[in-house]
C-alpha cells in the first residue's frame, strides 16, 4: 500500500460513508504507518550474526 491508496480509500469513504469503506481506509493507513516506522528491519541490529560465540 502507499499514500495514494490511502487517499483513494478516504475518498471512497467520504463519498459513501459506509463502515466497510472506513475499515478499508483504516487498514491502508495502519499499513502505511508501519512501513514508515520500519523502513529497515535490521537498522539497529549488529553487523553480522555471530551468535553466542562472539565475533
């Protein structure tokens, strides 16, 4: 999903006022928020995987 999808979902909800359309918008918004918060899952991890043995 992207911001364009979120805007399209909001437009659809604004036109219809249906709960189903709002739920679709809400899911788009939540997915976009998660993607923005976690652009790189290993951003703060260690370089390499040395396990318990160390590096």
